[in-house]
């Protein structure tokens, strides 16, 4: 086994545990706020807002900074910070001194660490592999782990909450960050020697010049720009569905925590299905057609979720989310590989930071909109607005070179190696 493959498998294992802890929080955080601290549903859905709002504050400068640092060391530091944060949340919850403002502050600190971790993480894989096919395969495996944890995490959270309480779930999440950090420590790969792009004199204003260079690259790129802007609109509305679903099951459908965990987890079963087939679909149909069809499938599933909820059908909720998950499970790895293959190495951190700034920043905006729409239209109305709103992402995607490649299919030729300059 090559050293690159060995290091990737260690990274893959560590991040799979990390992702499992993250998905446990999907159920644990809103229930912690509602059931332990007694806050309202509209306040509880603000927790993901504070987790992701650091992407709006630090997203762009983080990319420029990460491009000048060791990506592996950056991930180790960020894992450590998140482990400490959730140990504190557990301790404060157990002794009864955790307040909602304190929880918001700690979640925001963890979210800031997530900013730097995600940018370093998505920029690190191309250090191990340069071939587009290897990148696509690796990204599919990473997304497959994320998909599996979206199924197992909420189910596990519901059971742990029922047996040991909500604080125990937060403690489990802290443990996953420790294991992730340990896996990064044993990876042998080290970042290549500093390139001429990374040793530019750090004169005053360098960070703004670096950010500007990345922004110009993204918005002038005829394939990356449509895909990223599609993601911004899609995430803004889909997160309204995601952030509302747990509370909808609790307050509208009156389901227990165990059943909520099963519904949310089982509903994510479509993600690994999409991940398993995305590489074959890209190889057969090309990047553009794969992205467009998967986006349509995902949007259709999200529209069907509020319909199933209005009918009171738990089975319908699961089926609709499976369909949505299949589409997103194909779109995600394909879009990430496109960024990695179309971006020079010295710009990769900035391009990933711009994508995270726009798309993950949209998560915080979507959660804020969800909190407002819950007050105005209730949980059911928020599900409908979120589901129908995702339709707007499609015209943003089918433009520029994505449209040209659709019209010229099968003339599209995928990139074989990442650009280095």
C-alpha cells in the first residue's frame, strides 16, 4: 500500500468518527436547549446559526491564512479546540450552570474552529493525490462516511439520550474530536516545501490581496461560479428544512426522542447511495450532466418533505428525504472534485474558503430565516418555504460552461490532473 493511500485511510477513519459526533449534535443541541434550559423553539434553531455564522466573519481571511500554514497542523489545533469546548458544555450541563448565552458563546467558538478545519481539510486531500480520478474516489469515500454518520448519528443520539441523558451525548461528541486529533498525529505525510506563491513578502494588506485574488478566480471561472452560487441558494433554503425537522417531529408530530433519532437518521439513507454511484456517473455522463441531474433529484425530495409532513406520514418523510439524499450525495463529491481539479494548488485554500464563506455562511442565514419564519408561519410553514425555495438554485446552476457542456454532451472532457500554477 502506498504511503498516500495509508495516510488517506487514517484520515478517513478519524474524520468518520468526527462526523459521527457532529451528527449526534444535530439531535442533541436543540433538545438540550429546549428540554434542559427551557428555551423556545425559535431560540433553539438559532444554535446552528451561531455555529455557522463564523463562516461569514472569518471565512475569507481564513482561506488566505490557511494557504500559508501547515494544513495538517491547522486541523490538529481545530480538533483540540472543539474537544475542549464540548467538554465544557458537558461539565456545565451536568452541574446545572449552563445558560443559553453561555451555550451560544461556546457554540460560536466551536464554529470558528470549524471554519479553519474545513478549509484546511478540503485543501489537504489534493496534497495526497493529484489525479482527478483519485480525488473523485477519495471525495466519494469521505462523503460516504458523512452520509453513513447522518444515518447512525441521530439514531445513536436518540438512544443515548433515552438511556443516559443529553449531557452524555455531548460528551461522546467531545470524544470523537479527540480521536480525530489522534488520527491526524499519526499521519506521516507532511506538506510540500513552501512554493514561491507562499513566500511572497507579507507586506501590509497581503491578506486582502490574497482574498481578492481568490474572489477574482472564482467569479471569473465559468464552471466554479455557477456551481457555487447554486449551492448558496440551495443551502439557504434546505437548511430551513433541516433545522426545523427535529422540532417539527417533536412539537407537531409528537414523536419521542428515540423515534425522532430514527426518523432523522433513517431519512439520510439516500446520501450513501448517491455517494456510491457518483464516481461511475461522472465517468459515464460527465461533470455537468451529473451535477444538474443530481440537483434536480435533491430539490424534488426537499419539496416532498413538507408534503409528507402535512399528511402526517413518517414513512413519507423518510422516503422524501432518501430521494433528497441521493441527489445531494451525488452533487457534493462531484462539486468538491471540480473545485480541486480546476484550482491551482496555491489558490486552493482561498477557493475552498470562498465556497465555505458563501455556502456555509448561507447555513447561518438560513437558520436565521428559519427562526423568523417559525414565528410568522409556524414549523409547518417553514418546511414548505424551505422546500419550495430550493427550486431557485436550478437556474443559477444551468448557466455558462455548465450549460455549454450540457448542450455539447458528450464532448465534455474532464480534467485529468490538478493545475499547479
